[in-house]
C-alpha cells in the first residue's frame, strides 16, 4: 500500500510569526542538499501525540520575574496544557477528525505554513521549530551533526532541569539548589540506591564502548550530543539568556554575569540514566520488610499456617490477576524447597541511615520561614482557547518595570520559589506508571491495528520528558525522551511503526544477609562496619561518600547547613539495614542487576531509532532484549501489534527464594555472578512475557503474564481491569475500533474510580442481605448504588462546573474506604500485623492521594496532585474476602475463612454499616483537609493534577485524569 499523504498540524498562530521565520531562514548560509523526504505511512488521522504542559522549558531571568510578578509565561511553555486537559471534558462522541483538538499531529516534518524558526547550530544540522508549539525537528546530514543538534535543542528546552537531574545523580542536589527538605530527601533516596564514584561511571561507559560497532556508535553519539549541550551553554552564557534559575540559586550574577554553568560530561549521562532507570525501570527489593510481615503471620498463626497465609497475602502469582498476554512465563517465584532463606530476629532490624555529620539547619531542622506559595497570577489559566500571555504582551510600563528589576538586581518577585525543593517529596518513590491499549487489525474499522499508549511520568513544569524529531544517517524517529539523555527517542515512532513503554517492576533486586565482623577480631555487633567477604576475610565496608553544604539563596531561603551522605558497599551489594539472625549480627545488602549497568540499555534505544533495524514486530522484540531496565514494551505497525517485557532478569540458582533475604554464603543467589562487575547469567529473551498479534493488548502496570511474579496485593482487582473489561467487551460486541474510539475507551477508564466500579458491588451485596432501616444511612447506600450504576466516574458534568457529578457519594467512599478496610481486617489480623501489612501495601491510592499519607485508618487524603491513581491498594484483599464471605468462588483466597466479621455475614454487614455511617458523617473538610493549593473541603481541587514547578514557571491546575503524561495515538495504513 502506498504511503498516505502527510497530514499536518494546524497552523494555529503560525501567521503571527511567519514573517520572522522567513527572515531567519533568509540569513542562513546555503544548506547542504536535503535528503529525499522520508515516506510517512500514517493513516488519515492516524498519528498523534501530546506532552503537556509545553515544549519550552527554559525561562530567562526576566521571563521568570514576569511570570512571578504578572503571570506571563514563555511562549510554548504551556501551549499543550489545555489541549491535554480538554479531552477529559469532551471525549464523549470523539471522532477521528476531532483528535486534532486534543493531540498534536505527529507526522514527520513541519508544514511550510507552520514554520516558526529555522536555524543551524552547526553546518551539518538544521533545526526547524513549528510555530504552534515550538517542537524541534532536527535533521542532520551527518550522524554527528544529528546528535549535536539533539544535544543543542535539549539544552535550549531543558537546561536547568538537566542540571537538576545530574546533581541528583551525583548526590549533590542540596549543594546546587539549596537545603530544602525536599532536596535532601531526594538526594538521599538516590544515594541509597545508586551511589557511584566517577571511576564507576566511567567503567560503565567503557563497557558499553567495548560492545562492538553499536557500542562504539553509542559512545560517539553521546560525545556529539554533549558537544551540542555544551555549545548551547557557552552561547547562552555569552548572550546572557541562560535559564534564570542559575541566578536565583546563586550560580550566576545577573548584573556582572560572574559565575559558571558547568559543562556536561559523559559521566553526567550515567548519573541521569541511573536516576531515570531506577525510578521508572527498577523492580524488586523489599525482602526485609516482607520477612518482617512473614514473622508477624507466624507469630500470630504459627509457623506453618502463618507461612501459608503470608503466601496468600503476598499474591506473587494470583490466578485471578489480570494479565496482558497469554501463556505461562515463570520467573522469581517462591521455590518449594528454599535454600539459604533468612529471617531477622523479631524487632532486631535497624535501617541504615546514610546521613552523617549534620550541621547547621541539617542538624537543627530549621527550615525556610514558610514556603512561598505561587502568586495568583502565576497559576491562573488563560481564557479557554487563548494562549498564555508572554512578556511581550505586557503594557509598556510593566515591561519597563521588569527591565528595572533586572538592572537593579531586584529579585524579590521570585523569592522562595524552591523553599519546598525543586522536585516534590516522594519523587523517587518506586511506583508503577503508564498504560497502553492496542487492538489488532482484525477488530478495527480500517483493518490496520490501532494503539493508544504512553508513560505516566508525573506532571512537572517543565516536563521530565521532551518532544523532538531526529532525522539523520541511521536514525529516523519522533517522540519523547528524558531530558539529559535525549540523544535517542525513547518512546515514539519510526518511519512506519510506533512504540511505548509501561513500568514492569519485575524482580531485579535481591537481599543478602552478610555476616558482620570486627577487623581486630573482637566480638561483632550490629554497629560493626566490617563484614566477612566471599573468601572468608573480615574487610571494612567500602564507604561511598558525598559532602553537601548549602547557603540561603533567593530561590531557597533554608538556613545554612550541610552533611555527608555515606552509602556502604560490600561485594554482596549496598547495605540496606542491620539486624540479628539467630542472635548473630548481620547486614542486609541489596543487589540490583542493573547496578553498574546503568547505560547498557543505550544499545536497545539506539536500535529502536534505526529504520534499517526495526522492520517488523519480531525485530522490535529482539531489540527490546537489549534494554536492561524492567519495562513492558508495546509496538504497532500497519499489520501487527506486539508486547514484550524487557529487563536484566538474573538466573537464580536452584532453591533461591527472591522474595525473602538469602544467606550470602549459602550458595543461593545468582548464577554466574561476578562481584567485581555485577555481571550474572540472565534469562534469555524467550523467557520474558511476549506476544505478537493477539486480539488486543492492554497494560496498566499490571501483571504481564501468568507465572511472572508480581508485587504485593496484585490480585483479583487491578486498575488494568478498567482497560481490559472495556476493550474485551467491545470486541465481544463486534465493535470495530478507530483511533477515536480507542481513545474514548482509554479516557473513560481514566476517569473511573476502581473501588466503586469493581469492589462497591460486593459491599452493597453484603449490605443488601437485610433492609437498611436508618433513613440517612439508606440514603448514603442508595447514593453509592446510583453512582456505580452511572459508571462510577470522577468527572465534572461539564467543563468548569466546579464540582463532580455524584460528589457526595465520592466523598463518602473516600472517607469509607480506609475505615472499612481496617474494620474488615484488623480485628482478625491484630493491630501489629495489620500495620506491617499496610507498610508493604498501602490501603488506598485515590486521586487525592494515599489516605492519610498511608497512615492506617486515616480518613484524609494526602493530596499529591499527581494524576496516577489506583495502582496500589487493598482492593484485591477486600474483593477476595467478601467473595469468600458470600460463598462465591474464589481462586487464591486469603485463607479458608473470611476475615470480615469473623466470617459471619451479619457481623460483617454491621461493621460495614457502622463504618459507612461514620464516613457519611465526616465533613468534606476532614476528608479533603486542604493544602497550599486547595481550601479544606474542596473535593475537586483535592483531585486536580498540578504540574510541579522544577523551575521558575508554574502552571494552572487541570482536572483529574488517570492517563499517560506523554500520550501517543497511532495507526499506520502502509509500510515499507
């Protein structure tokens, strides 16, 4: 089939800047002969993507001051935000033609009528940015030029964010951005899990470079990319239009231009890669906490029954869990006869604190007087359909006022913008994100497959990801990449195919019990800082340390202070905690298969971008085997859909139990493991879950396939069910999907309350075993029933209504859930065991946050405003227990008897009604207690998605929607 004609992005405001663009082009030297246009095989209305808030993530000092004082924003910094938000309000009746209102055109190139700026960072590369959104389309006549251009535009659009990310990777965020508690927590989290010396990082680079032609090309690509980054830094410094945050954090002087923006190095790329991969592509760990829970079960129920119940609650391979692909793919399950399994003595675990030598505010706990709230103008949305104003749109008097602020060094408008830190607290917490829906051509209107997919990476301003198109020798791709490692497109499209990822989270990390000792031969204790190595010698732990100090700045007024972060490394892994086992002191160390291999995945991404490499679903699947991080990859072309799981899955020796700590000297562990390099035998590609051309594929960080061990509470109810039930029922009804109808399906699932859709019917079934006599309680029950029957959505009746449909029933369920969970399980489990279980699996994750910040039984919502919801919670536990109580069939029950009401239906009903009455009487102000963004009791605001500012530009809040941050909608009508 011949390629369909290109469909181009609407010109929008192109006419306003076309004259400028033409003038810019006219002064360029003659360009090298352009390559023949690459055919574009997008189906009509078939190629779309979107990445809010906008492309421009670099604001000068005057732009930051203008934003903070008058509410202006740099052009293109927010141009995609309303498009993204509008979909949740208008997806009903969405048509293929209507997709343009909510997504960008993702065909290759820029329409001549939509050219905003064309320039050449150097002779062998041309960058064209469209007028409507400022997305860079990089085209090089050489490979080096293409990579140089990628680095140049990355720095143009994300320089300060890139600097933040590399400082996190170094463990030096507080020294760079200030001593706010959020900054401290972030650098501590990363230094616990990925501490490296510069020599460690260079060794990883050298290892990749030694991997044949592709390895050498990868290193050359990174070097050229960094040349582009550093060229932009030098130019911006010379022109004085560098990001204004460098002034506000004390690294540059706005008047004299004194100070330095440090050039980027290859080892910075390793640090950023380790941060991104660890957060979004990690998996496993938590074996010590799991062992504590096992001990709790055995203490309450005895050794044998306790272990059986622990296994049931663990749900590592629940038969009722929704899966993405058919087949059995056994991995990391608990063996029948474990070897070397270790449990800590009760109460002996001491978690290792990497923070030492605190002084100043780090020791006293002194904070900024009060974190500055963004001024109202800085978070105010423009009128619908209008662009956010820029400084150029201000009246002359206000423009003059801004100029005087800069000339006089008056930065008061931006004081305290980082008093809470540059990234939100909990940013590095491991969490599952992203979703994908793919339907084979057998069930589409056109006969070509359809995909709607993308990663949920949180919401930031600017976004952690950036959009770009890269075209040059051996590379042809458009899509999103993480800032600082954007030499390749990481999720997006090639010539006639598209791909995306969801976090998989399979177990790449194990915990080992290591004997402690004293080098002088004295008796060891849990305070000892030496261990017995593999040869039997007593050797000190290697100390990996970084010292940070900070002073108050305009951006972060936290008083002066500092500390040293020290991770302890052994040949068996990084120290996590200390304890005793059978009275003997040990260190529990964690070993991650991707540690010391943070950049190995570069080869897989390089292959994804190579049009000569990716020619089919099978070649894509093969390329994914070069990705070491734990991801589920989704692929579509004009004929096929495919799914494949990636990850450096270690081969464990027979009897090794990866779900509990292991004796480091027992012979259990990883086959072929080398302590010097952390190399080990890995499972071959065929052992990973995969499929080509099933009827459909859906994934929302759920279990990829049966046998593939999952985390705690992954059972009969999962947010993946919200996708699976909708797609499967539509296929069963004969629906022929289009790009629009699959987008509608995604968006409806993205507004659904999982608890109300999947678990509420069982709660009502128990309550309905008798009449509810109390009128107010009966009204609450009927309200919940009506909401469920209407679809159980958390959605306004129309845009800007200011309230949810069925708002009171939503409030009641938000308050009821933590109460009913505790009442259902704590009496039988006991307070101590119940509390330990809430630490391995939080009870709830509503849009307003983990209830009470994950405090057991708390009614109020944590309100992180992050969008992603219903990934972690006790919905499977509640579901299985109530079905057991009611006599329904249950595969993989939590035990022989129900927990609720001691197994008595009427007792369970009573506790459900009692807790429901308490929830119904709880004022909205207690359920939604308010925060810096929302008044107490404002339910809609509590749910809203807020882009956390990683710089000086804030965004207005948008409606809650549980969907990818970067989203792709693709259908191809032909191929090569």
